[in-house]
C-alpha cells in the first residue's frame, strides 16, 4: 500500500545509507505483523500512528543524539538547511560570475579569468554555506530555548504535530528513480562549461606555453567564425538542456516520458555536434600544422584521429545517458 511505502521512505531517508535497506525490511515486517490479514487504508493509518512520527522512529534507530537542536525542531531545522543552502550557493555563484563579467576589460586572458572566477566561487560558496549554517543554527537554538511547551514530539515543516495524513502530499519515489539536487547541479554545470568553451573557443581552446610563472595562449585550435555559424541551434540546445535540468528538479524522479525526452535531446545534440566537427574548416590551419609536426602525421591522419575520437566519445557518452535514463525510469 502506498501510505506504507511512503512512511518507510520517510523513516529510512533520515538514516545513514548503509542502514536503510535493513531497516526498511525490518520496519515493513513490523507493520505487516501489526495489520490484520485483510486491511484497509484506515487500518494502515492506525498502525502508522502507533509507530509515530518518522523522524522520532528514525532517531531511535541511530546512535547519534540530537544535542544542540532538540528533537522537537531538529527535523524542521535540517529540512530548511537543505532548502536554503543550495539557494545561497546558486545566488553566490551568479553574483561572482556577474561581477567578473561586468568588470572584465579584455586585458586579462580568458583562461586566467576563468581560473580566478573558479577560485573565488569556491571560497564564496564555502563562506555562504558557513553563514547560512551559523545563523540557522543560532535561530533554532534560540527558538527551542524560548519555547515553553514541554511537548517533545517533532514538528513538521508547517510547525504542526505530525499525523499519518501528512503522508498524502508526499510522492513515493523509489531510490533508483530518484533525481538528486547534485545531479541537477551537475547537468547545469556541464551546460555552462561547454557553452563557455563554444562562445570563447578562440580564447580557451588551443596551444598554451608557459615560462614557469603563468600560461600564455599562443595559438587557437578552432575557427570561431565557423563555430558561430551554428549559433542559433547551439542556443536552442542550451535552452533545452537548462529546461530539462529544471524539469528534473521539479519532478525529482525519472519517468518514461523524461527518458524519451532525454533520448531525443541526446540524439539532437549528437547530430549537431557531428555536423560541426566534420566541417572541413572547423580547425585552424596553423594549429593543424603544429600538431602534425608534433605527432609526425599527415593532415588527413590528424583530422581522422581528432574528429573520429571526438565523435566516438560524444556518441558513447550520449548512449550511456540514454541507457541510464530508461534504466532508472523502469526501475521498481
């Protein structure tokens, strides 16, 4: 029954990964033993209410006590942290990138600017996470200490006492079909990386030389004018990838429809990529000559090696993505 599956999910998601499978089996067995042979949803609700709030039950399985934030507010506190920290990270990242774009004067090499953005972003994200953690912890510690109610039952996000009816609005998501926020963030990050390489290929992709202190960009590998011929379709792909990532964040689990859309997007992106890289004018002539002399090969051999390798890698990664999407969508 769905309400039992959701209750077990709400208990086990609060436990360490290595404990979840065993506890889920044990809890399901306990619930089934408490139910009559032909039970209804109301019977299931009564048993679940006897077992109590999933946060309390989960805490009983763990050896870790709740010290600073007590059991009454701890679950709300953790839930808010999980919601606020990603928002703070995204706002911080956008702020740092915007600052560099506005202040960029064209004198510093793009690669050095990217490295500077990366370094400052890491530090700013860590600082923002620490600030959110500190103020959230301080706030909940104060709230708990001024709360005169002696009731220790954990509150829900709505600051009300938990009942089995709270499970109605929570979707049951099998573990293998679940989409984590890290997966969504990774998708957006990958889109940002390849889009940056596309728009700044003449300043990022090529040959670098160093004098021991810093790298200097000395030769471009790709012709930017040829790349920009595909600008409208590339912008379309960027928009589709961002939309798909946000859709995954909204749904939180893989579905067959999502797997189909992922397959279409991967096929479309692969076709566009192949069309771009097989263009005979895509690589800079000086770069081709330099690489031919470096690896002692002909122009044809070099083109086949580079283009062929790029196409194979892209197709393999697309196939893996499509397979993984359908596999997780069909998971039980």
